[in-house]
C-alpha cells in the first residue's frame, strides 16, 4: 500500500494529463462529476454477480465520498459554495463467500489510506451486478506541493536572468545553424494559448523531448532522448559505411586475388567437397563468391572497424553530455536517491519467515516448559526463556541463506539455456551438413551447382526463426528466475531482470554469428584426414572466398529479420492481438444482458481496453541488440549502420504511436540516467574492439595478404597470392571409400589443391603445418594486440578530449549559485532591516544614536568568511537593556542557519 501510494504521488506533472482536450465539453473530459477536478489515476477491479438484498446483516456496503470521509447520507458543498450531488455512492457488493468479503474489507482499507494521504476519490454512480468498477483519483494541489517538497523539486529563484548576447563569428554561426534547423523543429503551441490543436510532430521533425517528459515523465523522456541521440549519430557511421562499400565495389576489377581466382588459365583443380558423391572442381567456378567477398574484405574494412570503435566511444561521451544537459533543463541535478519501499513479494516472504520463526520458537518454548514441569522449576523456566530464547521482534531481513535456492536455480537454469542455444546452433549445423551431402548426391546438375547458396539461405532463415522463438521464451524465463532471487526493491528487480535477459538474448542472437566467424572451417580437417559427424558426414568448410562473405550473409539476414519482424511487426501486431483477446474474453465472461452500450463508455473505459505498460526493458533490449550488430561484427558488414538508421527512423515513430495510442499511460517516474543500460553499452563498446580485431585477423584474408606481400612475394605485389595459399594433396592418399565415384575431369588427376598452409606430399613431413602457417599466425596475433591497444588508446583520448559536462552548463550552474547567494543575502538584509525598524519605534534619540554605534561595531560580522565565527563585542550598558537585547538579537540572526530562507525558496 505504501509503495502504491508513493508511486501515485511521484510525479506532479500528472496534473497536465488533460491539456489536449480543453475544447471539449466538461462532462466528456477526464474530470470528476463537478467538471473541475481532473482524473489523475484510475483504479479498476472486477466483481462478480452478487446478492442485491439490502439490509441483510451479511451484506457489505462500500460507501465512498470524494472528500475523504465516511458519513452516510450527507451532502457536501465545494469551496465555491455550490451544492454537489449526494456524496454517498452505495454499491451492492454482498459476497456469497467469506473470501469476497475479505477482499471488500481490504479494498475499503486501501481506499481509506489513499484518502488519508490526501487523495480525492470518485466512484461510478451506476450500480452494477457484474463487470469492472472504475475508481477515479484526483491529487489536489496541496498534495502535489507536499510531495514536491519531499522530492526537492526546484523552481527558478528569480523570474528572469540576464543573458549575455553573443557577438562575432560564433553568433553568426549559431544563427545560421538555427535557421537551417528551423524546419526540423517540432511545432509546440504556447502554454498560454488555450483551445490549441496544433499538431505536435511530423515524420521529418525532431522529437519534442520536453513534451514527452512532461506527459510521460523523466524516465520515458530519457529513453526517447537516448534513442534520438543514437539514431542521429548513426548518420555519420552510415555515410562512412556506404563509402567503404563503394570503395570495394570500385576496386573489385583491379583486385589481383579475385582476378587470379576467376582466371580459367590458372587451372587450379580442387579436392572434392564431400566423399564419394562430389567430384573434383576448378577454382574458377567460385569467381562470383570471390568478387562478392572483396566488397566486404578490403583494406578499407580495417579503417572502418577502427572508425566504428571510436564511434562507439564518441556516442557514449556524447550521450553523457546530452544526459547532463537534460538533467539541468529538467531540474534533476540535485535529485537524491531515495530509499525504496520493499516489493510486496519480498515483504510476503519476510512475513512467512517471521511466522515460521515464531512458530518454531513457540514449539521450542512449549517443549522446554513440558520438560521443566516435571521438576517444578518455575524460576528456572523464566531464566531459560529470557536467556536462551530472546525476543524475535528485532529488525529482520532475508539473508543469503534464504536466497541460496534461488541462486542455485538461477545458475543452473542459465547454463541450461546456454546449452539450449548451443544445441539449436548445432542442430542447424547438422542440417547444413546433411542437406549439402544429399544435394551433392543428386543427379540434377542444376541442383549440384546451387548447393552452397541453397543451404546457406535456408539455414540462416531457420536460425532466424529459432532466434525469434527463443527470444520470447528467454524473456519469460528471465522474469521467473529474477523472482526466485527475491529482490528487495523494484530497482533491484529491474536491474537483475535486465542483466539476465540481456545475457540470454545476447547468446541467442549472436551464437550462430560467432560460429561462422570463429569456428566454421577451423576443425574440418584436411583431405585424407577429415573430421566426421556421426561417422558419415564431414564437418563443413568455408567457401573458397573465405568465411567472411558467409558471415556477412548471416549477419545481414538475422539483423534485418529481427528488425523487420520482431521490432516492427511484433510491436504493431502483438498489442492489437492481446487487446482483441482480452475484449473477447471479457465479453464471454460477462452476461449478455448487462453488456454496456458503446455510447455510455467513458474515456477510462476506453483506456482500460489498451495494453498495460510493461516497462522500457523490451524497448531498450531491441536497441541494445541492434547496437551489438552495428558495433561487434561491423568489419564484415559495413552497411549495418545504414540499415540500423533506416530501422530507427521508423522505430521512433512506432514507439511514439504505441505509447500514445496502444498502451495505457504509464506512471511518471523521475530518473537521472538510463540506469544499467549505459554499463551494458559501455561493455559492448569495449567488447566490439576485441571482436573486430579477431574478425579482421582470423576471418578475413587481410593478414595473409600483408604477410605474402611483404615476406614471400618476389615482386612485392599480390601476384601469386592464390597459389601461395593453396596446398597440395596426393589423391592416392584418400581413405578407401572416399574417392569420387565418377570423375568428369578425367582419371589422370594426381594432385588436388585445398586452402591451407601445409607441407606438400613430397616433403619430409607431409601435410604438416608449414612455416608460412606459423608466420601468418604470429602476424594475426600481433595484429590483434596492436589493434586493441591502438583503438583503446584512441577511445580513451576521445573520452578525455570530450568533457562530460558542457561548458555552457557548467557556467550556468556557477551563475545560478552566485545568484542564489545574492538572493539569500538580500533576503537576510531585508529581514534585519524589518526587525530593526520594529525595535526602533519606541527608542529615544539617544538610544537610536547608541544603536547606530552598536551596529557599526557589529559591522565586521557581515564580512566574516563562511564557516568562521564572528568576533564577540562588548555587552551594552545595563541602563539600556532594550538596545542591548536588540544588538544581541541581530548578531544571533546573522549567525543562525538559514532554515527559514531555505523553506521559503523551496517549492
């Protein structure tokens, strides 16, 4: 109850919930029956058909009047003297069983406590036998002012401040920028213009963040502000990504490795891709894959990976500055963290613990009494009870022992979910292997030629469907596991829920991508010594152009699929489906004869049909996962920021429409930051540096090309690179039963080639890793270390160069402190002058002269430094006690704390 009341009174901005309907009839607005008091909150409860016999002793009458008292049959007058309707509203709720009666008593007590807190209540005037009852609540101005005092909400100390006019080049640039941005600014009507119906936004305009904050509160306002900053900074990242993509497109014709792979004169005969059914093949047939791979695997990709790592650091720093600016403009700079009330479930479990402890203590006391009864040692009994059984009325709380079962279940369940995710990925791998083998055995040459494309596309779609299904399951599992931990407050509950949901969904979304990037083709073996699954199917290998093109396909389809289906279709369709199901369920539950007419439905009836607000966790989660796609594997897909930008432009509009039209209005909650989400973003930004370093080193061919060009190339160019990366295999070393059954390339093939750095068959150590392999591996590891240190150093430099607090905000804070001190001193001076004039009315001329002398001697008191005691002056003569007492009084006033002034300058 205390928690609920506290949540109601958290935000005084709830009084502005009816700004959009000022031109409507007062009876149709969100107001009480008097047409003046606005409805700030609505309580809803469902009741069943009950007996309506009046006067029976077992019947309960719920009598509520709006001013907070309980007299029956009394009419009241408002402050203007106008007579209202009868204040009493009697609802027949005679219960058929004691359980319903207990619910009614609890509800009556609950509503009574709300009125004790100062809220005003209004019930439905009609009596119903079945359905929902709506109770309207109104928070008077006095209640809001009291809560504003508790929350230390600030108001301006002065009505106007002197602003310094900018001049010179800075003023000109600001004016030009203001004119360029003017078409994108939202049209906000002036607060004094009543009956205004100005449209608040358009597709191409900026977000009205201040209006969002006023209507929904600071927490939701910060979400839209963060989403706007994130979307805005995706613009430069998208531009650079497009440039990198077109660079690869422009240089594909001049890329020497691609030309060598497409050259049919090279005649590289490759080893079969599967046993028995697959034939030898020429490398030139993979020309299309090689050319496509160059679009995303070129020297510009390294630059783009470094740029995106710095972009992530710049985004976090820019958001901190924006967040501090919003804190200043929204009066949150002096906001203090308050102690939260415990969650109801926490208090319930704590109560159960106390009851069990009390019961155990009682049983133990009775057992001791029975034992001592035989020896009639009453004194010894008292001594035993007082010494060995202390009172249990002290402060208790849940300890780690109480939470240990929940922690164990959490750890085991999370590990199990990780296993489920890995099993899903492994199942798709088995699908790829088996389908590849079956299609390779087909007699249709068209099917054989499209094996890799078909298998890759279908496998990615299956991965996407599995990810979408597991995402919904993991969200429910995370909520269940968090409940088992028994968090004490709502903040602890939300943080633990976010952390669990992020871990599960992160693993679910990125596990297939991690497999393609770092594991596919690494453990497949070599010709003559392949690794098999179920003793029949070979582990899959990367495409001839490398695994980076497959990583690009995997990342793009999963990213676009999640954004299109989960972020957009689900956000529109699921709330509408839930609303339809809830409406049908209510219609089936209610009797046909008491279905309300549509014309009688009030605004709160329509609002009740909307979807309840479940928090911002789903909204943040989808954007955080998208941020991972943009930052973690961006080296393989430079167009990821562009697709994220296009999605977010639509996402902002969909979120706005959903919050305004599809969801019930959430409680306005004050918050200074986005909470644990910033830590997750910071962690993803640092993790992206490591991932991009390994993608460039081990997934792409960037490092092997550099090693070849500067260590093994005779001409210092890339000519001969493809031949350098292909090893030889003697076909006579194939295991029995693995040789191609039918070969269209002829029977005179002695050697086939495969992509690896191994010794040739004629070497003293055939098929072992060559010196080139160890050189490339050392270069790859060295690049990882160099890349990480370089990017992290540059990120720290960016964070150091960009200050957290904007300069104009820091100057405004200093100026306000100075103005506040001036206001305090002026008020104190006026107060002293007023007191002096009051005491001087009855003084003679001689006493006034002495008073002036006394005030001059006390003048240094005004010049003492803060925190320093003023010097004491000699007491006045006893012949003038009035002047002496006044002088002493003025000194006490100048030395006393300014508690009264502080109260005066508060709300």
